[in-house]
C-alpha cells in the first residue's frame, strides 16, 4: 500500500490529469485499451497458465491465443470501465450485464474451457495489472467531477475481470463450432 500510495497513485493522478486536459475522449479510451492490453501481456501468472492450459489440453487450447484473448478482454473491460467513469451511470448496470453474459456463455461454452475462463478472470487481477489500472481509475475519478474514488476508481478492476472470461469462453465456442464444421 505504501508503494502504491507513494509511487503509482501520483502517477495515475498525473496520467488522468494529462488525459483529461487533452480534451480528447477518444485518446482516453485508446490509452485505457493500451494499458489494459500491455499490462496483461506482462502478467507472469498469465504466461504460466497459458502454457499449462496448452499442455493439459494436449494442444486443444493454444496458450498464446489464450494470452492474447485475455489481454484483449482486459483491454476491452478497462475501456468500458473508463467509459463508465467518464459518462457516469450506474456501475450495477454494467456489472450485471457483464455477468449475465458470462452466465449465458457458461451454458454455451465447451465444458473444458469454462474453468479455465473463470480462472483467467482472476489471473488478470495480479501483480502488474491491478496497480496500474487502479492508479488510472483513481486518477480519472479524482479529476472528473462527481465521481467517487472508491466506487469509480477501484471499480475499474471489476471490468478487468469480467471481459477476459467472456473472450475466452467465446473462443471456446468458436473453436468448437469450427471443429464441428470441419468434421462435417
């Protein structure tokens, strides 16, 4: 906590201040997407899980594709979370919509991918992603009037957890569909 308070939170505040001062919302979204993707790709736990998933599935799951999909999911999730901070609105609506989609995909996905998808949602909230995303969320919530640092700033992590689950289960559904269409 001391490292976050002294190191990353001031950086997050400075990032947000500069992004908001730029007066270009598209640039804020692009930055959120880039920071979500790059921090996730650097997660040591994700690298390990991708390799283990590939070995355990005997090549049925490609570990590098899983890594890219998880990073893409986190990037999209953080971008959606930043959008919610910028425009306001109920966090409950966004979270309930995301988890409703997760529930639907759980029933549609191949059973071998569901536990992996849920695990990967938690892997993304690890050593690299959480401090940087939290710093960005707190910085944005601090510099946008009417936003709560606790709800809006820390709430950004919830979005980083939902969307990787969605992207991995979608990959499982598409992969299963492709295998069936090639077999027929």
